[in-house]
C-alpha cells in the first residue's frame, strides 16, 4: 500500500473522522423539531417505485465496491472495526426509528428524513467509539 493510502487508512484518521461526524450530528440534532415540507405524492407512483429500485440497486453495488476497496486497503483490525460498528449502527438506527414510531411519534411528531440521516451518522459514530474502546472481539 502506498504512503498516502496507508496514512488515510490508519485508525487515527478514522478516529478523527468519526469524532467530527459524531460532534456534527449531535450539533445538528437540534433540527429534530424543525418542520419540513410534507412529501408530495407522486403523480406516477410506479415510475417513482421503479426509480427507487434502480437507485437502491446502484447504491448497493457502490457499497459492495467501496467495502471491497476498504477490505483491500485497511488492515484487519480497522476493517473489523468499521464493519462491526456499521452493524451496531444499523441495529441502533432500526431500534431508534421503531421506538420513536411506537412510543413518541404521536406525542412529538414524526422525524424527517434529514433527522433520520443525522441519527444514522450519530449511531455509527457512537458505535465506532464503542468498538474502538472495547475492541473487535477477535483474538490474534
């Protein structure tokens, strides 16, 4: 691995990246109370559904390629830290959305897609911190 790539794929760089993302997401969480325009119904729901499926497929392929690139460039510890923290973040995000919808949405309102994205970033940042502090659970 070349010098610039080795520096980018160091745990210290990712520690800083996730710390900044976490701080920004905590700062932006104040948007939770902001009202956003309602989603406008599509005049052609089938086209919208088809477009969503295409975007989902392309995004999935990009994620696979990016993950493969990370796996090739990062050392095992960093890669395991990234995937374990991403898995924990997804579970946290799903639980947060479900609990909000079940317990708080009627009293406090639904969360916008912008806030949901902020919650996802905050979840991944917290999960990354947790995995870095606890380790990946892999023995050498």
